[in-house]
C-alpha cells in the first residue's frame, strides 16, 4: 500500500463518518493503524470504501480484521415508467434563467455573415467567417458592448486539405482547432492555434489520421481524442505524446476515457467502463434490463432504440444513474438512435406528437424537469458537442442567431 492509499482511506472514512451515527473518539486513527499493520493482506482501498458505504464504521472494522473482499454489489433498481403528466409543464428557460437564452449578432458590422464559436466574458463574441459554404477563412472577435470587431487570424488551409478548420475551442487566451489533409497518399490531422488578442495562426502539433474526435485545452496542453487513443501536446507547440493506457479508448468527459467501440445492439452499453487518466479511478455501469441499448456518461446513462430490433409502438427512452439508481422510462419519441447526454445532464426531448411543440425541449436527468428553451426548431435535434464541457449551443433561426448557455441553468 502507498501513502496515497492511506490518504484515500482517511478521506473515505471521514466522508462516511459524517453520514454515520456518532462513534467513539480515535476510531479513524485506530482503523488506519490496523490498515497499516496488515499491508501484506492487500486489502484494496476500493474494498474499504465500499465497506464504509454499505455497512458503516462497524463494517470497516470487519473488513480490516478479516481481509475479506468487497461486499456484493447491489443490483440496479428497476426503471420507473413516467407519463407525460409526470413530467409536468415544461419550465420556460428564458423566464426562469434569463441569461441562459439570448440572441447574438449573426453578422459583423461590415455585413459579413458571422458563425459564432463562443461568447466570452465581457460580451465578446468569437466567430468564423466563410469564404464559401463550410469553408472557414477567418476568425473574428466582436465586442458587443462597443460594437467593434477585430480580426483574430486568417485560417490557413494547406494543399490537399480534406477537412477544413473545425471544432474551435477557446481557453487560456487562445483559440485552437483541427484540420486534416492528404499528401503522398497519407492523411494527417493537425492542431492549429492563435492568440485571442490577434496574431498569425500557427501549427501546434500533428498526427497520422484524418480527423480528431475530441479537442480541448487542459492547462498548458491540448488534448486530442484520435479514435485509436488519446494524445497530449504542449499548447505552445510540440510533439504529441500518447496518454498511457489509452489505446483503443476515446474521451468521454475529460479526464474520463472509455472504450472507443459502440455497443448498439440489444442490451449493449457504450462506455460501460470508464477510467480517470488523472486519478486512476474506474467506474462500471450497473443498469436495469431494457429493450434497447445504452450510452453512458460519467454519472448518467441514456437508453434508446437498439440496432437490429423491431419495435411495435413499444419504443421507449430511458435514463438511469451509472450506479443503478434513479432509473426511469420516459414518454415521448426517443428518435432513431440512442441520444447522447448534453453537458452531462440533459437529453433532447420530443413529445409523442412532435407537431404540438415546435421549440427545443430538454429533459434534465438530475432534476427530472422538462425545459422549454423557447428556441424554434424545424427537424433538427440538439446533439452533444465534441467537448462535452462546452455549455454553449448556437442556433440559426429565421429570427436570427440564438445562444443557449446551459451553464446558466441552476
């Protein structure tokens, strides 16, 4: 056992003590001393923590004395069917949280169409302009208070470009993106960046491949999910380094990673197992039986139609915590695929009769509330961004460009 595990044990005991009946003074120190004296028995910190949670302080003492493995894992709870009446009247987001939905300019002062990327503190809108359809050529910052726009950088597209600048990410005074090109029969994906204050675009790093599944800034590094593994590189520029143990994994919600393969068949669970690459913690999903497939985030899992299954008016959506608690069967139309969590806690919701609601609705898996964004929709559905920590979603409507900022919903 390491000193770190001793520290983890103290933390687990302290947490349980706050929730358990009062215990005699010095119990934590006594248990820890017993733990150190039995290092050779290799009782894992995970087993101890599980014993604390399931049996209180007495269970901890038993685990330390006997060296037994962790107690049996509780079976997942059943999925509780909900009706439309159970969901209640949707909460109007614009009325409850006025800062969560707002309109933003869709054009620069000179009339160029602006495709928003992010709204920063201080009401500065970062966006891209296009030379032609889906062909970004410049990045701009637009101070909505003063009405002044400033060029951040010109976007460089090398010869042989297959995918033009995509998935712009803003943090630490920088904006980064990725693009890919083919040369000599080989595909290369590159990450580029520029300072928000303005300056020439520069290459940060590159890897073999034709795309990046997830791109984000973490401190002074960029993190790239490449489908086959996860890589890091200095934000200032440099060679990429594969994250240890990430072969065959992709980013679920950084620093959590999961197997890259999708489990879409009946009973399949995508991201059933997760690993935190910083702490080493692992989490497995224990879910109730369901006529469909699951896709999991760090805390919640969402169920939807499974591939290869024919449904006869019995298609349902479902949500359940990864630990098997708070399972629900949802009314409404789950669509043709398993939805993905948005910002870790929301899923798109479509009523049984979609024509009755023509705005984007979200179901909050944490609170159980139905939210009406008030933003008009046609046939599109909200999807999870490549970086699930990004709370901002932009919509182009007939009345202009709208921003939904999920971080403003409390």
